[in-house]
């Protein structure tokens, strides 16, 4: 399986489909995928505590990546994880191998094929790989893994921790908070189309990762503009573009000038419709500015930074199995402001809020405020 997956990776690169990927840490312009925040079932509540015995600093890293079925070219988590590997190669001389998964049944054999090569770290992308990682990591306790936005899941469907698997989660509430600060300041200062002191959000469903984004958004908006009106709803689906368009039109009709989505494909349609309604949009997970000039910013999760973070920890002999919760302090959450509509004065204020979150003097809520 390694030969097939790796060959596919090289062919994709030679065709130029991935030529836009940065070598070192530049935020990608990406399309949301269904393996993003909206579909992660786990709600991280702890810091990592388990370290495999025999952990030692390494001078050279050999890295592997097994994609989920989205594959390379998804403009989302798979591409970001790949960018993290390439960043490690450029900065520290790490070597890497990539195996592309065409179907769910590929996950276990693909992970096994890389395990046989005794790499320093194998990265698995997304919640759908939780069972496969549990299966393989349990049989190979000396092999280190990083699982993005998920935990290993046993045969009964119960998520848990393994000492040789770093479960990488993100503080989505921090990214959402900065998005809310941006929306609140735009409304407070009546910038551009933001004239009704009203913003909106749409989530796919009230699961923990979605709620963390939205709780931060509400808190940030109210922090800078206590009188702001917030219109909100849940679409009930990550894959219903028609519902996203309908909700965006309804919320714009209620005076919302800035619409924030956490709903994958439903959310992409929501943002597209927001622009047609004359409103601004804020994306989630990855930089969604490609959707059009109406997207003023995106609340992001830096999977590339997370992969590099785990690699650095291994290099220093500090690999942490169990839940690794990353945020602004580690450079793994934040906001990508991509529109000139946002004035410099507001950008500077957001930078100040970001610094306060990084220092811990502001702790955005992970659950929705009472009002």
C-alpha cells in the first residue's frame, strides 16, 4: 500500500495541483472539509499526562502521513498536515512519506505500511481514523502517532487515550473569540456595510467543537460591543447548502451585517449567500477568502503548526501521549484577516486581544454564555 499511496502523492505534485502549498508556515487558502471541526466528536478537557517509556531526543526525524479519504488536494486538513511535514523538511531536514487513502478500508493497511518503516512519527488526519489508529497503535506500542482532531476509538466506539498517540485538539473558542471581536468592532465603528449593530452565526449542530467556536464568537462580540444584537441558528447538517443559503438570507433580512459559519459545506453556501445579500462573511477552520471579496476573515485551526509542534516535541524528547490541546500560545489557533475592508485600527486592536489570550489574561469561554 505504501508504494501505491506514495506514488499517487508524487504524481499529484508533478501535476502541479499542490504547487500553492507553502514550505514554511504560511497560512493556506483552503476549502473546508467534512473532517473538520464540525465532525469531531471528542471534547478535550485535559492536558497530556502519559509519556511512552524510552522517549529520547532525536537529531533526525522521519515522518509519515496517512490521509483520510479526502486525500491530498482537499485544501483542508490533509493539505495542511502535508504542509507541516514539508515545513519540517525545509527547516530541520526531516524526511517524510505520504500514503493517500482512497477508502476507509485503506486506513489500517496504510498505517501498518508506515509502521513497518519505524518512523519517528506517523500523522493520521481526522475523526474518521480514530478506530484505525487504535487498532494499529495498540499493536505497535513503540511507534508514535499523532491523530488530528480525534482520539483513538476502541471496537465498542469508545474514545480514549493511548500512551503512544498524541491526540491533537484545538482551542476553537480562541479563534471564535477573535472573530467575535472583529465583528463587534466593525459594528461598533460602523465600518463599511456594518451599520445595524447586528451580527449572526450559523452552526451545523451543537456539538462541542462547534459550540466552542460559537461561544468564543459571542463572547468576543459582546466584549467590545455589549449592545450588539446576535442572530443565530443551527442548520442541522454539515452537508445541506440549500439550508445554508436560506438561513443566510433570513439573517441578513433581520439586519445582520456579518455572518459567521461553522458548518462545513452548509457553511460555504451560507457565506456565498451572505455576500449576495450584501453582508460580510467570516469563515471557519481554514482561510476561506477564496469564496469571494465578501469574506473579511476566517477563524482558523493551524493543523500545519500542530504537526510541526509534535515533531518538535519528539525532537526534544518531550513527546506527550494523550490529549494535546493547542491554542494561540502555540500558534495553532487564531484569525486570518484577509480583506482591506478591515481598517488598520481594528487589526491592531485584534492583535492586542490575541496577545492577551496568549498570555492567559483573557480566557474565552468554551461553552455558550447564558445570554
